[in-house]
């Protein structure tokens, strides 16, 4: 008798099924391990091939992304360099070289950018010297840089040309500004205007305005001197010369009208001097002759270029129209010493009772210091 392995019931020897539970009493033969192992030599190389293929794919995909990133960084670096942003271009190229250190083209381009950066720093030094007023040193340095870059054949170094031109313009502008205090001839001042016309800088407009102002002042000064000596034709010619460069300037136009009137009055006065003098003396009131004007304002200030401007205003307290008002004043230093005595005409030429007239004059020759101004005399004509 044999025990059923499923329900433990005793069955006859040789029985194929249990009479109690009906289960098969015959054992399933064990698989042949030798046959199973016979597939390994075929399966193993295939699995290895698949693994290597997958690995190679991922390596290729990673390298492709790195190459694309390096190309993008190189392109961006070129754009930054051509825009003059050499520091940013250098940073991008260093990052690209970290990813592809074997590429000589990246090393070469980095060298070009670093060379441009060096020249850019040299130009910054020139700009610093210009601001400090070391114009001779700045000029020598800028000339040397221009000569060196002229011998270079690099597309990148061409990007430095605008900055070199800017430094050249700033240097010219500074030189002109320093020379202005020494120039009194109107034609020489006009020549500086021609030089400024080639400069495209914001500061150039300020210097241009200063030259215009000086042309007006020099023309006014010389014309008034000539008119004061009764050389009216010469005075008018001087004003016309100034108006060639500062056309429609109100002060020069009014001055010309005044001198023309003075000329006409002088010519008439020469013919009628004796009788008109007696008539004038009888008609004028004492107040109009001695107290026709009162000072409303008088000051001296220093402008941004270091020059001193005297300006003021007068009010007519006369009972008649007065004209051709001349103001004389003294400029005093801190100790009260008179350092300069000047005269200036009042605009407009004619003042009605109660009207105000103004005057101003720029002094380029005064040394640095604190100054005050005092009115010494006023002259006018009663119409």
C-alpha cells in the first residue's frame, strides 16, 4: 500500500489515481537542466548587443546635445563680441571650451576676444586721461592705439573703431574748450565751430553754445569800442561778421540797430549840434537827466566752464523815453580791491517810463576766486 501525497489516503501500489481524492499519483518529470542551459550561448551575446546599442545611443544623444550647446555658445559669443561686449563673449567662450577643450577654433576665438578686451581697456585709460585733462598723454596713447590697430587684420578689432572715434572726438572737444579762453578773433572762433560740426557728442552742443556766446560777446565788445570812437561803419561791419555765424541773434541785431541809430543821430547832430543842444537843455527835466534809472538787480556768477558773468536789470523812472543806456561797474575781489572796470549796454535800446532793461557780460580772463560787483555810473539819452 502507498500513501496518497495529496490526501494521505492509503492506495494500492501501482495505482495511477487516488481512490479517495482522485488526484494523479504519477510524478511530473523534472525539466532537463542540460537542455535549458543550451540556450545561454545564444541569448547572452544578443542581450549584450542590445545593452551596448542602448548605451551607444545615449552616449551619441548626449554628445549631440553638447555639440549643439557649444555651437550656440560660440554663436552668442560672436554676437556679444561684435556688439563690443567682450567680457560677456569671453565668459561664453570659456564655458564652451570647458565642454569641448579639444576644439582649437574655440581657443583661437577666445584669444581674439581677449586681445580686443585688452585694447578696449587701453581706450578706457585714454578716456580717463581725457577727463583728467592730461590731453597730451591721452593724444599720444590714442595715436599709438590707432596705429597698432591699423596694422591688425581682424574683423573683431574693427568693432573698436567707434570707440576710438568717440575718444578722438572727446579729445578734440576738450582741446577746443581749453583753447576758447585764449581766442578773441571771431574768424578763429568760427573755425572751431567747423571742427565741432564733425563731432557727434552731447557735450559738443554745450561747447558750440559757448562759442556762439563768445562770438556775440566779442562782436559786441569790438563794435561798441568802434562806435564809441564814432567809427560807426566799422562797428556795423563787425556786427555783420558776427551775424554770419550766429544769425538772428537778438542782441547783435539790436546792437546793430542801435549803432545805426547812433550813426544817424551823430550825423544829424553834427549839422544841428548847437541849436539842438540848447533845445535839448530846455526840454529835459532834471529828473530825466540825473535820476532816470534805478538798479533792480546786479550780480556776478560763475558758470560751469569757470567763466564769470555779470548781469543785472534797471528800471526807468523817467517821465520820457530814454535810450542808449550804458552801465559802468567795478568787479571787486574778496578784499574789496577793484580788479576790473567795465561798461555794458542795456537792452532793449529804448525804455518807456516804467520799463525794465537788462544787461550781461561774460569775463573769461578772471582768475578763480570770489568776486562782487558794484555799479559806478549810468549813462543814457533822453528822447
